[in-house]
């Protein structure tokens, strides 16, 4: 295993799981969120789009 791979796997374990406020399912860190994990709130684009829909029903 090269150094970059070891660093990446070690840093991944430092992220805690989150719960999506729309579907209430737990989700974990994904590589595409590596720069913005602190601001990620929804598990998917679908849930992000549904966030306001329940207020209008």
C-alpha cells in the first residue's frame, strides 16, 4: 500500500456517520464529499430536493 492510500484510509475513519434529516437513514463519508463533509446534510440529491416538499403538503 502506498503512502497516499494509507493516508486516505486513515482520514476516512475520522469522519463520523450522519443521519439524513429527510429519510432519517444513516449515511457515511464518500470520497466526493472529502472537501465539504462538515456542510453535507443530505444523503442524496433526491433527499436534498425533498427537504422543502413536506412543508408544502
